């Protein structure tokens, strides 16, 4: 009967990774879909090639169901006693932990600034700090103002408006060293007046001639800031490295300033540059996390409900993994781990891989119940048998992810550590929370049945 458990575990794992295909980010989508295909291939091999190979092999003379591991047997025995004695307290404790985790979830901040991925004191951090200090940042924010009229930028009033906009733009945190055609015209005007500093301003008239003179000297320089028809002007401002939250606040202030200076319908404004892309990436990570997480848990519930032929049984198998996901986010909130491309995949991985432990446990418990064992006996047998298999599985998977701790790239270290923790929590959820939930559910069912009997007798 282990075949059904293997198929269920494989399908739910495929569903968990496939949920990443709903992500708006190509890198996450490709990871999820290709991993899901790999799990599908492994599932096919497990139910076809492996049994065929075992069938062809000679039967060993001495078979042992399992090695004698006293410490592991003692652990399983203690878990069984704990569950039988304190099932209600365990469920109450889990609910409290989930509520505490929900409380800190809003503290999780998305982060897409790649500089923060590196450790303090690293060479790239030092170089970034130097660029911020000397040049105002390594990235630029680009603002394109379209006057909607040919030769529209030759209007002195428009250029003065751009000048005022640049001045106020540099007063916003993170922004400095703005540059536009206005700066070129001011330098040219000063140069044409023997370098007199009082002429370092916009010329009062003859803008077209000034632009013609600039283009004759260096057309490439001028084309960086205006278009061929003199209709659009480009304003570039340097942006210092900062967190995603600081960058988002800066962009909001810039948009407000744009509305204040160019808010009427006479102009079309385009805001672009690396900070805009990073801000958009932040929004995509959040939306992708929500979509993939909800879809993976929902799919796991639907699949287990269909295969076990009961929504209650599907809920029982899905509950421990939902707890695992909440604890994962709780850890991220308490330890200030940001939500980035790497950490946004952990929840779906936890659902896809972690639900296997619950499925194997519940199918073994159900098998013992069908043989005639009572609830306590069935749970004890499931814990002492499947508990061993789940232990070895969780240990191997956890060890595999812990290897990432040796990475020199901090996000991979965080990803490996958090994923390892979720695997251990998934194991404990299947071995402690799930049997406790079964016991509490049985007690509630008994109470409801007794109340129905009392009400019937009263009639």
C-alpha cells in the first residue's frame, strides 16, 4: 500500500513547485517548472524502474525490516507518549505560535538592492560606499519630459521650469548630481562670455542657436539629453544605494514633485532607470509570493482530499504544512530576514517537500485503522514505523540544504538555513502536530456524538 503514498507525495510535491510557475519573475518561474518536471521524472522512475530492478535482483538471505537504532526508537517512543498525553496542549501551543508568527509577518520587508546581499566590510560594499560618497551613487534615475511640440524645449520658460525641477530634485534624499541640457546651456553661456561666473545661467534668448553650436561641437553629448526634433528633454540624477523601502519612498517623492512641476496635460513624463526597475521587482516578488503560496497550499489540500476521499483528511495532512509556512515567515519577521528572490521560494518548497511527511504518516495510520487497530495503537505504530523513514528523509534533505551555508553569497546561506529549518519543522509537524490533531479531532467528534445522544434521549 506504499504505492499510493508515493504517488500522493509525488503529485503534491509537483504541485508545490509548479505553483512557482505563477510567478511574474522568469527566474522563479523557470526554477519551479523545471524542478516540478524533475520530480515528475523521479516519480515515474520510483514506480516503474525501481520496482523492476528490485524484482530482477536476487532476494537476500537475511532480511531485516530496519536496523537496530536505540536512540531513534527511544525518540519515536517519547514522541508517541508526548502526543497521547498532551495532544490538546500541543495544538494550543501551535495555535499560539501561529498567532505570534502572523503578528510579525508585516515586519518582513522586501529587498531587491543587490548590494545588501553582500556582507558588511566586503570589497563590493566598500566600493559601493566610495561611489556613493564621491559620485552620489552608482545608479541613475532618468526622467523624460515630452513637450508634445517640435522645438518645444527651445522655450526659455520651459527650460527655467526644468532648472527649478532639478534644484528641488536634488533636495530629495538619495538624489544628487542632476544633469540635463540646462546644465550644458549654462556652461556654454559662461564659456561664450569669457568664463564670467555671473553668466553661468540660462541664456535669455537664442536657445536654438546655442543648441546648434553645441551639436556642432559634440553631437553625441547633446543627443544624450534631447531628441532630434528638440521635443523631449532627458533629466538624469544619480541615486545612492539604499534599501528597497527607502528607494520606494524616494520614488514617491519624485512622482509628487513631477506632478507639482509638470502636472498639467501639456507634458508627457516618463520615469525610468534602475531604481524604477528595482521598485517594480519588489512589487513582483510580493505578488508572486502571495500567488504561489496560496496556490500551493490550496493544491496540496485539494489533491490530498481527492486521493484520501475526504476533505477532513486532506485538511489534516495540509494543516502541519500550513503551520510550517507560518513559522517560516515568523522566523523571517523576528530575525529581520528580507523577502528577496531566494527567500520568496522557501514557502512553496516547504509545501511541496514538507507535505510528503504528513502523507506518509497519515496513510500508514489509516492502514493500521483498517486492520482493526484503535486510534492510540494506530498512531503508535505509525510513529514508530513511518517516523523512522520520515526521520531519515528529513535528515538527508536538511543536510543537503545546509551545504549552502558554505556559500560565500549571503542570500544562498539564508536560503539554505531557512529551508533546512522548514524541513525540520515539517518533520515535527507530521510526527507531533498531525497525530495531536487526529486525537483532538476524535475527542471533539466523541463529544458531539454524546451530545447528539443526549438530545435524542431527551426527546
